[in-house]
């Protein structure tokens, strides 16, 4: 990630909280489901990302770039691009 200017040192996954859900137009989780209150109007999406442990760097970069493209597409779709 450092190659593209993103420092993930010390980053760890965290749970999606009700305030996160209330604030967001869309909640995207990676390989898990989020528990969104049934009354919430927030859309959710689950993106499946392959396990890259032990894979060559080129495969990891391709997956990273695909996720980046998906995020850019969402930003455009929601008017934030």
C-alpha cells in the first residue's frame, strides 16, 4: 500500500457501528456481513477479496488496484468522485 501512498501501519479491521451506518449512504464490508438495523435505509454491499497470503506481489497489486477501481466507481456513483 505504501507504493500508492497509503500508510497502513498499525491498521486493523474494526466492526461497523450503528453511528457508522447512520452516517453512511453505503456500507461496504470485505468478506463479511454487517449487521444493519432492519429499519435502516443504508445500503450494504459485501465485496469478496481473495486470500493473497503467499501469493506473488503482482497478484496482490492487481487485487489492490481492482479494489481501488471499485472505490472510484462508487465515489462517482454517489457524486463524490
